[in-house]
């Protein structure tokens, strides 16, 4: 598996930008270092030339990307989002700084990226100017940088900025190319390793996989997903040898702390400048040293770093610490790391408490450092008060049912099912429709040149023939019981019967549905169709139109669907090329907001333009207008000509096309019922919500449940398949363990005070409670309990308590906060 990454473009090659000559022109990577607490200015944003705080900062996009002159014709995929992120952070650091982004297309195609862009505009005041910057020059008196650019109206303008950031793109590294050559991988025309189409992570050499930016420029979530994909494909080849070289991590025996005096260690994190730039961290540490039970306290620049983990283990041994408090960022991502660290030092992992100074003090009180510092002291005092009462918790072990339930039989679902089955585990594949395929059934051409229909036939044939895949069509999930490793699911079959399936993990691949167009005379005039309908007509040779106008973002990036559907631009480019290849005389016009042809898709966008496809941008408040013959949907030849009018930078333009093609997106399916059965969340758009966008992009917070494909978010076919492989290998990793440790933070019952009312049984969402009718006391089924605390809230007598969150612990925190 090759993951050597990529290099950034050398902006010296773009001499017109003055990099290396003008000190206040920096690259985006250098600006990241300026923002960093460990950077050259300690996290304070200032100009390199004179140390002055900039009041006006410009970002220039596509430096070393989408540039044929520099032999970088592709899009680097990451630059738009990191530029906006830097602009937002600069605003947070400097307050009223004017942040301006000069761009050609804002390619915010990822999950929730569009919302981030809109928040940057509305909440942070980031200014976006669609323009190509022709050059920079320096004012020798002030060292300001003059940006020369063309306005959307076509005139040339100049504007002075204190600092200019060049958003440099990604390119293959020389050493990575040499590595690829040694492994027999030939480069493509761009210097990246040649790869077969619709075969995620694969290369032209079997058994050698390429991932991340080494394969194609991409952002962190896609890189992490592709890494899992490569792991799945590689481990499938190694499946017969599974376990032969496995070594289990060993820990020292747990210390017996019974009868010991509480000795709490407190480690306060600066988190770079996230915390340390607002809160007086040394003052918080001095305060912590005065708290009862604290035997040691210190502060660290990054408490999550490897060297600090080693230091925590050393201090536990040196000071005889038997409980640890870390005051830093969110426990959602970092608590397991610190728990493992203290376990390596011989402490029970639950003798740990974490308090969140970043989100609960530094970020929300950024404008009042003194108040943030006092609140941080309170938070630390509360954590210490609770930590003194912590007790070791043991976790029972449970077996794992070696099979997976895959919900959804589209491209992602079938790929996931095959990836699991090829590793020797049984799969129960459930599809609501009578046939497999999902959206792939309506795809006849792919930008990569691959044949989607051939892929469809191959997937269906392999699924139906695989001895380990049990297929249920026209079936739905009716009920899910159990827990990770031991799920029991009831399927509702098409004949009214039921099937009961035991499995250890679940992969959600339920897909999404196409949005229905309610504008531009769709459904009223037969000459207005969707891109999917056009694709089918092209495949059948039924398109005779000589003038075609395509309209982008229909059912995407609007009030009802405030997200980008990601594949619509690629679909429009694909169909536009097909029209031109079928008849070069066909006039094809694309009206767009941003052409989001990220990565190597940019090359197809360029080819479409070279073939004569015309692209005109429009603004969302000035959408195109379509006039035709409404109400005559059944009439073969409507009388009135179609007329499309659009306000573009070239003025108001009008066409009379034979066809108007709408690029419609996708919307989430009916996911709520399944989400409730699996106890997993949806985002505000109705798509399933992953545990963490970068760290755990294919997992839910609920253990043993994974997701992929359009159920996750809109994406193209190859990307959905990569997710499917990634979800599969995570499920296989779980099944391969053979047994799991149950959750430690579970509920308990004090039988002496339990009234046997049964309220806890009725409110438990995991079926982890039962009532002993003979003794009239409630019981907890530890392996089912997920520690949600609902039973503790419902219990009128206080008999139900939660390990690690007992009433006395929470009361101690409240008392510390009020002292």
C-alpha cells in the first residue's frame, strides 16, 4: 500500500505573483504556520515584512492548479476549503480583518462544505470575488501588495492588501514517483500512478495499491476513506493467513488502589493557541495544585502528543498518582487515547476524568480571557472533585457473531457485501427493490471511460453466485435488537413473512433518491428533461437535438437542499461530451453557479470546453428563466419554441434550444425509521451522520454499525465503492476479534432501594433492563447497556446509578463549582 503523499506547487514558477520577492506574499502552507502556536510568530498573525497585524488579507486560488502553462491542468481539490478555513481562522484571530478570496469556482463539494462556505460569508464576512488574478506588485513605501484582477463586469481593477496568500496546489513528489517506478507502476500523463477505472485504490499491478494524494489530489476525509479501502482490498488477498502474525497488545497488571489516599495528577493543555491563546494556563495549573487530593499538576503545549503521553506515564510512576485529570479539548475524540495511556501505566482506564477547556471556556469566551481563565479553574476543580471519587470499573467480554447485515443493494451495498464475503464471513444483503443495482441501473457512461452497465452485471452476478452472501430482495428491516457482536434483526419479506438474522455488525448502504424538479417547466413540457433521462436517451441513440441548454444546481444548494450534490457537474460534463462526440455540430450550453470538477475531473471539464461546450455562470438570485409550452406534456411536438434566458457576466443571453436538461441532485431517503432501530443519528439533511468527519468517516458513534455510499452523502460511483470497501474492512476488523469487551460505563441497581416499579425497563432504548418478578427488583444486562443514562433519570428512588457518573460524583462537581 503506497501512501507517500504529494508535494505542494512551487510558486516561484508563477513569477507574476512575486513570491520570494515580495515578503508579504506567502503560500497557504506558510500561512498555516503563521496561524500555528508553534509557528514563527507564536500563533500571532502578522506580516513577515514588519510584524504589523494585517487588516486586509487576500487569498488567490488555483496557484499551481487548473494551469496548463505550469503543466498542472488538474484541480487540487483541497485549496478552496483550506483557503476559506484560513480566512475564518484569521478573522477569529484578528477580529475585523477584511478577508477576500479570489476564485474561479468554489469547489465545496464535500459533506457540509457548502454550509461552511455560507457561514463564512454570513457570519465571518469573508468576501468572495470571482476573478482570475493576472499579477501582483508591491508598493515600495508600505510593502503592501497590489492585486490586479478582472471584475465580474469585465473591467480591470487594482486593490491593495497587507498580506496575500497563494493557495498552492498539490503535485506528485519526485521521491514518490521514484518509489512507484521501483514497484513497476507507470505514471499517467500528470505524473500520478496509472490506475484502472472504477477500481478504488488499485493500480495496474495486482497486489499494489495507491491511496491518498499520491493517487489523486483529495481532502482528508476522502484520504482516510481510501486508506480503509486499500486495507480492505489488501486484506482480502491475505485472508487465508489471517491471525498467523497477530500480536495482542499487553498491559501491566492493574494497581490495586483500595485503601490508598487519592493522589490526582492534573495535566492542562494549551492546545496550541486554541486554549493557551485565551486562557492563562499557568495560572490554572497553579490553582490546580491547591485543590484537595492533587499530588501533581503541569501544563503542556499539546497533551495528546506522543511525548506528553510518555510524560504522563512517567509522572504516574514518579508521584504515585492513582487518578488522572486532563483539561484540554473534547473527550469525544481524545478520551480513549488518555485512558489507554494511564492503562499502560498500570491504572484502571476508568480512573480518568477529562474536562473540556477548549469548547466550554476558550472558544466561547474568546473576547474575555480573564473570565475564561476563571471558568477554566472552575472546570478543573469540578473534574478533580469527581476524580477523587472514581473507582476501577471492569468490563465483561462477549462473543461475536461472525456475519454482517448489509442494508441496501446498490453499488455500495453490493461492493461492501462482496468485500466482506471475500474475507470469509457470511453476509445478509437486504434490498428493498425487486432487483439489485440502485442508481447504477440508470448509469450508462462514466467520465473515467468505464462501462457502468458492465460493472452492474458483474456485481450482480458475483453477489448472486457467492456462497457466503444470503440475498433478500423486496425485503426491509423491521426490527433490530441486540448489541455490537450480537445483533438480532427481523426482516419483513415481500410475501408477508419474516426472516430472523443473527449478525455481529451492520453496514448501512441504503442510498438516496433523486430530487424531483419542480421548476423550469419540468413535467409540463416534454423538451425539459433531467441529466439522468438524457443519459438514457444517449445510450439508446434517441437524441436528435441540435441545441441543448443545461442548467446546474436544480434541487441543490437551495433553501430546501442547502448542500452540493457533488456529481451533477460531472454528469453534465459527461453528457455534454457525449453530445459533442455524437455530433460536433450540436450546440451545448451549460449554465452554472460553480463548476465543481474536482481532482482529475477538471481534465474532462477542459476537454468539454475544447470540444466547444459553452459555460456561463449565473448568480443564485438571478436564476435562468425557461419559457416553453407548459401544460402540453403529452403533446409530441409543442407549438411554442423553448426559450432560455440567463443573466451572465456577458450580459443577458437568450437561447432557443431543442432540449433543456436539468442537473438534479439527490436527497436523503426515508432513513428515520432505520436510524431509530439502529440508534444512530441523521444530520439536518436526513443523511446518516458519521462519528467524526475525519477520524471516523465510515463509522457511527454506536459500535458495530458502519455506513457507505449515498446514505452517507452525495458522491460519485467510484467514491461510493471506496466507502463500501472501507466500511467492509472495519466490519471485518470487528468480526476478526472473536470477542469484544462490553462498555464500562453502564448502569447499576441498588437493590435495597429499588421499588420494582419498572420505569427503567420501559425507558431503556437498548433493551438492557429487565424486572425480576419474584424479587421485584430491576436488573441490568451489562452487554446490552450502552450507558445512555435514561434509566437513571427515570428512576424515582435513585436506585439506578451510572458507573462513572454516580450521584455523589455529580454532586461533588456541583459543590466544587459553587465553592
